[in-house]
């Protein structure tokens, strides 16, 4: 049996690194696409900025020409911003989408032709529980993840005839470097009566108490290697329940509960 060839973006830290390790342990040949040149044992690193379309195209071509195929792509590259919408610059908002959404789009557009020619593949896009439980003062992050899920479901139907399956996975609170890397602005906190700083502090406490990235990485790798998949998965029983309830309850009630937790 030939080894599966996998590309994982953002595989030099956090969930991406743990996912890449889990795939490697499962016998896959893994390539990390990330901007930082950090060596991870048994994982092939190519320096890639996912927001640079030509950079992505060339890197994907390099993997394909070396390995003769690409079976799995997992889009983990991303970051978060926080702050009030009215005080968040348009530059920061666009940057959030450029990495989280359009970075994913660049990678998938580059890899789909190769998967189609080879008769199939698996694309995994990392979303968030925030895609359905929309978090105040992380509005642009929530919106970028909601966009990923809409994109995933639509793309899944486009690619089904080519035996390319597309999945979105929703992590919840994970204890990683993501928390420290978040770009935060507390501009206007006085206008909002301290609610910005209070909300962000609460979210960060939850993240630091959250799931270990190894658990998330193992789960993502398991989904990537499944023979049949559904379009969206949440990681962990509690977050699966949260996502189900967010869909079941009226939007007004859901928004009230989230507001009590993160915007009071």
C-alpha cells in the first residue's frame, strides 16, 4: 500500500503541528506549509505564505512533482484578532480573512486539479465553534470561520463527482500558542465600559483551560483518513452539543446566551 501524501498548513505549531505528527505516525508522508522555518522531526517543511497565491502554487507543484500525488490537504494556518468592530481597522479585518479564509482558498485552488487528475482526495478545512456560536469582540474571527463552513459545504458538492471530499472541523477552546498570538486591540474599552477587555480575558482563560492540541490533532488526522465523511465535525462531546443547540434554538435565544457569557 502506497503512503498517503499530506499537506498541512501551519504545521510548525499548535493544532497543525499535532495533526501533522498524528498523520506521520499513521504512515503518511507529510509536508508542512508555513512561514517559519522550524524543523519538526519526520515532517517535510516548505516555506510558504498561504496569502501569496504564486508561492502556494509553486509549493504544491513541488510536492506533486516529488511525490506523484497529493491525497490529503489540511488547512490549519490561521490566527485571531479581537476588539470592537468600530475600533478595528479595515486593514486588520482584511488580514484576518486573507489568512483564515483566502489562504485556505489559495491552497485548495492549487491542489484540486492534481486531486481531480489522480481520481480523488480529501480536503480538511479548520473552522471553529465560533462559526456557529458567534463571539462578540471576536466578530471578524467568527465571520472568517463561518465563511469557511459555507465554502466547505458548497465545495463538497462541487467536487463530489471527482471523489474529492471536503470537510470542515470545529475545534473549541484549545490550549495552544494561538492565545498568545492573537492580535488584540482594547481601543474604545472605556466607551464599552470595560466589556472588551473583560470579554477577551474570559475567552483566554477558557482557552488556557481547554483541550490539549494533541487530542485535537489526533481527531483531525482520524477524520482526514476516514473512508467516508460528513461535511462538518465538532471536536469533543461538549462542543458537539453546543453546535447542535446553536442550530436548534432560535437565533435570538442563542445570541442572548452568548451575550451573557461574552458581552455582559
